[in-house]
């Protein structure tokens, strides 16, 4: 078992990916392959002690820059770190890929090189978000801005498999994110998806609203990638807003400063519960392989956890479970697609 | 000048609407008409001192219940409090309406009885949200789940007028809410709307993301009603989540409890900045009239402020400014609509 890491990806390459990889080797005994500019990686590695038999380097000459289009990267940068990492995975030299590089290029490369699981039209990015009770899977958080109902059903099935495999939920409660809880609420996409999910093998519990999604009512929350991106970012933005206002207000008085010291532990617990970094990365579900997408500003700790989760996803047979769930709902998916064709 | 108040609307009717109306009379000298069951209103009014010449009652026999469909309410409840309030407005006996009743029914009634402003396809609900700098107008927050690009342009023009009139912003920075800042990011709706807004008379600054929308980069944020609803509710949900986690953690230790006491003022300031209640209600923009929609759980304070804002919207000529902005962009709007027809 080896995990390929895009050592050139993210805001702090190669320092942070290398540190994360070393930590994964030391803490979990996972074999890693650092894909990137060999000399840079070697220089960085000198700072650490680790089992050298477990850490390999795969040299490459190119890096996908943030301003490049995914299509451009795919066509022109065939020796980029992400492309080589995904190639290693396709050739069975790596069991999974972890990257914090250009998200669009990583997705495009994964989809192009590895192909989708049969029955999946659009791979989706899933992440684990906190709630007052159980952690909850949410998808799609950004791969597909425009969706059809059958895509949302596919996302729901993939999220269900994820929740069963990785969060050990026996019968995940699956919900659609909507602007109201009642059946019949939602935009056209959500309303049509509602009907599909109701007929599926899923434990579909209906809609959840933005306000109640943090209350732990659902184990899997399904939405299109545009809404999913905005949802997560609004939550982050609200968090930052609150932090900033409190910081400004606390700085105005000594009593408040002392109060802040007294509340250090509660604030630390809050930060721990709210941060996704502990989970580490978001898998691109629905491809024949395992690619974990990390935030550009990921820390070494995130990399370390993402590498561990990549291994778990493979070990626990996440993709096999997705394929099984798709098969169990094959007729429903095909009917939905043929309906859509008729509608056009 | 008199404002009609739906005294039967909201979670705490008739107590709270009556108290809010009395406060508006006493604090601002505004004339109000309480529309609802006369005996109930009169009983409630006995608790207060106020200038009786400024507070009137209009009796009605029906109330729209929360489970009813807007269409049903419109067809069958012609003597409901919201219908009578809107009728008073149409007949020029009231200059505006304030309601915390069934949102769908209120919107449907307002649109049906008062009609849209010429050039507006879909009236939209706007609200003022806090940011680290200026308060910011966001719309649509729930009236239209499915939108076309020309609707978003109309929302943008109405938000612009709102910002100029009520928040005294000279050249409002108008932005689209999207999943990325760069041009070309977004779902199909946002991408097409981007092109329209760019060609309009607006001071269009491009896209803002969910994470940065609280930083005060824009004065007007435009989205469809589905995304707008989820955005506001996710912000509320995140706020509640943080409050609950901190509350649980603080209860675990004496040091934290003392700390919390010390931080009372910062928390209070935060609450004040985050709450919309101080602004009071969200106007339904784009109708020939002024209807302010309040949360079902509105307090008397919210009603009082909503009544004041209803008066301001009328006094400051908000609808006249909307009509003017629509006229200035008439050709653009017509081209967009005819393009859409060709596309079908």
C-alpha cells in the first residue's frame, strides 16, 4: 500500500506536503510517494528522521499553476505533479492520491485518467462537517455547479456509502438541502430529486434547511456543487465574522480580556469541533480510484490525516460499496435519465 | 400616512403585533391600522396608553393558517387579515403593509392585488445583513427559487435602489454571490447574469464568495431565492451552533463561567451586530406598493422598526427609484428576454 502525494500542490509546497508525508510515515507506517521536483523534495527531507524504505520520490518537471484552466493543464502539462501522481495510481503503483493543488485541474485529471465508476455521470466532492450531534457528510461541495436530479441521486448514494464505510453509520439518514423542510419545497432540481430519492433504496428523510443542518438531523446532506460550495463558505465566513467582531470587542476592555482568558478552553473546543482539518481532505467520489482533495492552505496535520483517510477509503472498500449501491438503484437511475432525454 | 399591520400574522399574534404597533405610534407618531379580529385587538390594546387618534382597527373574520397553500389562501380567504391589509393599501387608505404571517400567502396576495412594477417579472425579498464594515443588502432571499438571468438583473437594480434610498450609499457596489470570484465562475445562471450585469448601469464589481460576503466588499449581493434562503439560514445555523457549543463548554467549568461574565459586553455587541431584528422586516421589492415581510417569530421591537422602515421606503420614493432604474436598463432587459425566447 502506498499513497501518492502531490508535493507541488497547495500554498506551502513543498514544505508542508513533505512534512505531512513524513508524519504519515512515522505515525501510521504508511508508504508514501512524494511526486514533485526531486531536488526540492530531497532538500526538504533532510530536516526529518523517517524510515527511508517507506518514503519514495517520483520526479516530475512541471507544476499546474493556479491561474491555468483545467483543460489547459490536462492538455499541456503531462509531466505535472498531479498528472504523474494520478498516473502512478492508474498503474497500480499507488493506491490513492492526495493533493492540495489546483482543484479543477486535479478533478479533471482524475476523471480523465481514472474514469468514472459505472453508473456515475459526475464525480462529486464530499466532506465531513460538524453538527451538534454526529458528524455529517455533505456533497457535492464544488465539483458540479449545474446538476440534474439523477446526479443528486448518485451523490446521495455515494454519500450513503461514505457514511457507512468511513463513519460507521448503519443506516445513514439522507436529506436534501432545501429552502424548507416540507415536501414540495425547493427549486426545480430539489423537487425532482426529492421524488427520485424517495423511490431509492436510501433511508431518505426529506429536506433539511440551512438553519437546522448543524443540528445533526441527517447523516448525509445532498446538494448541487454550487449550493454546497456557498453553504460551506458561508459557514466559514460566519465563523470568521464572529471571531473578528469578538476580537475587536475584547480588545476594548480589560474585563473582556480577562474574560477571554477564562474562556480559552471553550473557544479551543469550539475551534476543534468546527475545523475540518482534523478530518483531512475531501474525497472525489465516483471515480475508479481514490483521490483526496485538500484545501490549498492545508497544514502538515491535514496532509497526515488525509493520507490516513485515503488509506481507509481503499481498505474499507468505499468504491466497491458505491458500485453496489448504484447497481441496486440501476433501474431508477435509468428511468430518470430516459425521462430527462424525453424532456429535452 | 398610515401603515396597515396584519395583526393576526406571526407566532405571537395578536399580542406582539399590537405591542409593536403601539410602540410605533408612541415612538414615531406614525398612524397605524391594526387589521384583525377586532375584539381580540381591543382586549390587547387595553394594556397600553397611546394616542387613540393615531391607531385604528379594521376588523376581519379570517386568518391564513401556516399549513394553507398561497393559492388556496388567495382564492378562499378573501376576508383574511393579510388580504384586507393589502386591500386597504391598494385603496390608498394605507401607505404600506407590515406582516409576519404566512410568507407565501403574503407575497401571493401582494403580487395579485397590487401587481408588479412595470418591467419587473418577479418581485423579490430583500434584507439587510451585517458585515465587518457596511451593512449590505441581499436579495432574493426566498421569493423565487428558480430564476432566469434577467430576473437577477432586476433584483440587482432593485437592490441598488434600496441601497441608495435607505442606506444612503451613493454608488452601491453590486455583486453576484458565486462559488468563485473570477469571471467565469458560477452556475449557468450566475455566468449568464454576470454578462448582463456587466452591461447594465450598475456599479457591478463581479462575484463575491460565501466566505468573503461578510467582509463588506459589496453593498448589494444578488442571488436566486433558493441560494439566498440557504445562505441566510446557514449563517443563522452557524451562529446557533457556535452559541450552543460555547454554552455547553462554559457550563463545564467555573473558570469558563467567570470568563463568560467578563465577556458579556463583547457577546452583546456581537448579538446586536448579527441580528436582523433591528433593521426590522424585509420588503417585497418590485410591487406597486410597499409590503414588509417579517419573520414569524418577530418581536414587538421588530414590528416597531418594520413599521418605521415601511414609512421610510414610501417617504424616500424607493419604488420610484426602482422604476427609474428599470427604465434606464430597458433595452438590456428586453434583449435578455428576447434572447431567452429564442433559446427556447
